[in-house]
């Protein structure tokens, strides 16, 4: 049960970070969320549609994994 709860928490953290600090762009009528700085320079018609260009999708995944692990460790410490 704890694993299910932590999985849900990790998913929520990932969604929150992705929606707030990860940029999503409109490129050729498609939403794209994982563009590098060099790709942004070479594309002509790019429009920021959501979020901010602070971190990449890979960084969002790392941050959500690390924060979920820290939460799990704290919960285990409280339960033991």
C-alpha cells in the first residue's frame, strides 16, 4: 500500500513540476516539451504555450524521483 501511495505522490510531483517550471512549446501545431536551447535557436515558429523555460523534462524526472525517495525515507523513519 505504501508503494502505491508513494507512486501517486511521485506522479503528482512530476506533474506539478512539469506544469509549472518546464516549458511547453507549440511547434508545427504540436505541443513539445523537451527542446534544447540549440533546437530553440534553429526553429523558426516556436511559441511558448505553458510553463517556464527553467528546467528540462529529464531534470523534472530526476527531481521528482529524488523528492519521492526523500519522502519515502522520511516516512520510513517515522514508521519505524
